[in-house]
C-alpha cells in the first residue's frame, strides 16, 4: 500500500456505529413501554374474562415488573462489557498506577 491508501484507511471511520449504539439505547426505552402496554393488555383481558375490575392492576404490575427486568438485564449486560474492557491489557497499567497512588497517600507510620 502506498501512503495515500494508508491515509484513506486511517480516515475511514465506521459510519453506522453511532447509529447502532443509539438504537441499542433506544431499544431499552421502547422495550420498557412495550412491557407496560402488554401488561395493561393482560390486565384488560383478565378484567374481561373474570368481570372483576381490579384485575387490570395485576396486568399493570406485571408490565412494570417486566420493564424493571429489562432495565436490570441491560445494566447487567453493560456491566459485563465494562468489566471485560477493564481487563484488557492496555488498561492494566493505568490500574496498576492507580493502585500505587493509593499506597502513597495511605496511613504513614513514623
């Protein structure tokens, strides 16, 4: 490869990466709304099947619980990703330096 081709490769950035990351974040919000709507639908079906009006609240609580479960799963996935990132060798030296700094400012015995 000549110098122009190398510069062109360096300048090319992923075009769709920010869009995919934004869609991933947006999907969490959409999944929360869909979970609550499905829960309300379940509650409405329970109300129609049983004739008892308070059973709609069972569906609402199911939907809210499903929404919280979606948030928890997304949090767990992000935490695993950041933990994997912290274990990469290029960040290990910074962590070692941070650990050394803690010893410097700890209790001193005179």
